[in-house]
C-alpha cells in the first residue's frame, strides 16, 4: 500500500540529460554563398564548425505504485541513446543524419527532428512532454510538440 | 623583507570558441585511424564548444593592484585565439593544424605558444582547455 499522501493521480515530470558532439553549418542551398554569409555569418563556414549539444528529455506520468517510477530513467536513457545520440554523436548533421536531410541544420529544426524520431520510439503510455536542446551554454531551444 | 611583501597571485580569464575537427594520422591506414581514434576519426568531422581558461601567475603590481589588466588579456585572447579558431574547421581552415593532429592536448600547446610571446616574462602562464564539460587538459602540465 502506498503511503496516504502518494495518490495515483500525481503528475510528475522526469528529465533525462544526454549529450552529443556534432558538426554542422547553417546554409540555405537556394541562396548564393554571399547571401548565406550575410544571413548566417560565420555559422555558414562551408568547412563546418561544431558544438557540444546537451539534450534534456522530459516525460510525464503518474509514479507506478509498484516501482515508484514514472518510467525507468535507465530505460529512457537507452531509448534516447539508440534513437538520437547514436545517430548524431560525432557526426556531421548536414551530411550524415537522415532526419536532417533537406532541412537547414539550425537547433530549431534539430529539436523538431529529434522529437519526431524519439516520440514513436517511446513505449505506449510514456508521454513525451518537452525537449530542451543546448547548442552552447548560452543558446538553447525548447519544443513541446506543439503547432502554434 | 621586501621580497616577502611581493605576493604572487593567480588570475584567470575564460573564453570560448566553437569548432569542427577530426582526429586523424595521415601516416596510418584508415583501419589504424579507426582503431585508435574511433568515431573521432569521422571524415565528415564533428565538433565541440571549447572553453579556454588562461591562468597567469605573477606579482601584484604596486601601481595598479593587477597581475595583468584582464581587459588587455581578454582582448589578446579574442584577437589571437578566438578570431583564429571560432566557427572554423581546425583541420581544414587553420594552418596551425596542417601537420598537427587537433587533439585537446595539441590545441592547448598551440594556444600557449601563440599567447606566450605577448605575456610579460615575469608572469607564468598555463592554458586549460575544455573540449567537453568532462574532458580537459592543462599545458604546461
């Protein structure tokens, strides 16, 4: 029997942090090199640059009466590693990452791409609530799977 | 007596740059490079946010109270290091690594050698370079 204050309907958010290192460039192939440099500045360097990315994955649910878990954080880590980190870590995302092909490799587009591969990989009943992605310690994006 | 009054203090300036690189020894086969450098050898490159901490140890100047003016140090790092390496491909864009594998160790040595002539001879410098929040090197050791 759970202690009386732990009720079945308590919504808890649990976050797993993972990281990957990758190269990219910001480049719109429909524009000239000059226009790309004008808009994206040094991020358009055609020889690439790179970052240490930090990914925060937040799921939500009611802690199980049997385990006390919303979902086993170790299992969540394995799912993130197999579906996201192994695809992106030590890679060039413009060249090698399938879900970024045909897209400008900004962190905005990257976080949407990560959501779209991670969401279907989670077991039924595990609700993805939010992603937060740091490109540098000073720049990050958040995505909640929303359209407007 | 006078010597005892001269206190040595360590001062630090932190800067950062983002760059692409790969670890590769051109005298080895691709198989050897893969065996030693693993995914760091990816021919399409990968990248990091590098954090650079420059440590200066010297006596506090009586006139200024400074070991070295931190604005001068910051401008020096910006001009000599950040403008050279930020948003670059270390292997492709930077002459310093034409014949040198851009490991954290070698990048730290290169940075030290670039900055050292600009630092007064009375000040000892050490460079700490973070390749990731978990991997970092010091030079000189």
